[in-house]
């Protein structure tokens, strides 16, 4: 999550409680992304948020064609 007025703008689509974490699905620039947070961070579907991404934490997965 970014400070007010900073970061990439995204909208929360869904939240799934996973115990110690929450898994969110967000829309960002027309793309769907997933985000894990500590369970203390609670966002509501439809809520606009700003994201700051630590480059060391990014994981890009190769798409496998069937």
C-alpha cells in the first residue's frame, strides 16, 4: 500500500480471508492482479487503493499453453 496520493491506482474486486493473511484480487490499468496482505489490512470490494511495489518482491510466472 502506498502513501496517500502516491503509487499505482487499483480497485479491489474481491477479498478472501486466509487466516493470517488476506488475498485480494484487484484491477490495475485494465489488468487483474493478486495481492497478499497481513490480515490486519482489510479492504472492501469496490474500494480504490494506491499500491507501491517493491521490485525485489515481484514474481512473474510464465504462462504454460495447454
